[in-house]
């Protein structure tokens, strides 16, 4: 995996960045400024599930 922006993470879920903020706020996840760390990404995946087409440790690359 790699560090990601909020936009990249929202795109992986197929949602708008603001929708991602709302979902995270509802789940009680507050992100630090800047890129989303690997630890924060794992925390998000535990709550929201992994985006479709991804698996643990694959760098969020979509399999075709």
C-alpha cells in the first residue's frame, strides 16, 4: 500500500470526497492533515470495508 489523498481514497470507493468525510465522521474517524497514512487506511478499511477490486497489501490496484 501507499500513502493516499482523500480524493484517491474516495475514488477507490466510487464516492465523492465530501461523502467520504461524512462516512468517516459518522464512524468516528478523524484524519490528520495531509496524506492518509497506512495505519489510517487500515482503520478506514476495517470500518467501511475494502474498496471493490482491492485486497490487503496490493497498493489499491484494481485487478482486471
